[in-house]
C-alpha cells in the first residue's frame, strides 16, 4: 500500500498531501480502488468545498450527500459507477484540512 493519488479525485491547488506517518495511502487492483488521503493547506473551508463541487462533476462524480454547509466542518459524498468518494473539509487552527476517502462499493452476492 502506498499513496499514489487518483487523477479523477482532484484537490485544490495549494494543498499538500500529508504522508509523514502514513496518514495517506491507496491501493488499486483491477477495478478495486481504495484511498485515504489527508491534505493540508491555507485555503478556506468554503473555497475547498466549492472547488470539489465544481471539479468532481467534471470527472463524472455525482453529489449524493452534503453536510455542514456554511460551517468550518463540511462533508461531501460523491458516487460514480462502482465507486464512492467522501470529502471531509475542516478548519484546524489556522489551516484547512481535507480528508478524502475513495472506496469501491461492495456488490451483493448473487444467489443462484
């Protein structure tokens, strides 16, 4: 497991990935994708959320859930095909922290 970033899950310019203590990691095997990333930057929570709301649909992600609108701790959930990505954006001291999790949906077991 390492931390290569998925190109279809963008983050705003000015945010850097945090991986000093393995806070960020990812795995991709065939159609299975797993990623947990932490980014730190100086942008505001609202600007980071606005960026995600504008950019993820350009990669065919569809917003399905939004929490905390207008606060210093917001959560966005997007889906596309077999995948789900969750953005959690919050203010931490004088910086903004973005946690991005991407997962492949579990499929029901076919009965037969």
